[in-house]
């Protein structure tokens, strides 16, 4: 989505301005320049889900980082010829 792409570009620009590029191979990094832990990202994601008031579907759990990863992979995979 264009708004997501815009925000990611802003983050990249901010990283460059702050001199964080090249400190770590990870894209999202801490203020110390280290890779963010999965636990920290998961806590943030759960807070965002709660703040956005995104409910779990009937019979399902709330969305998770793992779910989004698989959704993104599915959405970006090239179509297989039939």
C-alpha cells in the first residue's frame, strides 16, 4: 500500500540521517543500532493491534507477526502457471 511504502521510506531516510545505516544487517533496529528482538517487535505489534481495536475473527486468535509474514509472502509470490 502506498501509505506503508511512504512510512517505510521515511524510516529509511531517518535511519540514514541518524547514521544507523550499516550498523546492522536488519532493517528495523534499536536506538543502539542492534537488531530488534522478536519479543520486542511482538510486544509492539500486540499493542498496535489493541490500540487499533482489531478483533480476532470468530474461532481464531488475534493477528500475529507470524501471520503477517505468511500473508506478505503469499501476496508477493509470483503466480504459478497452471
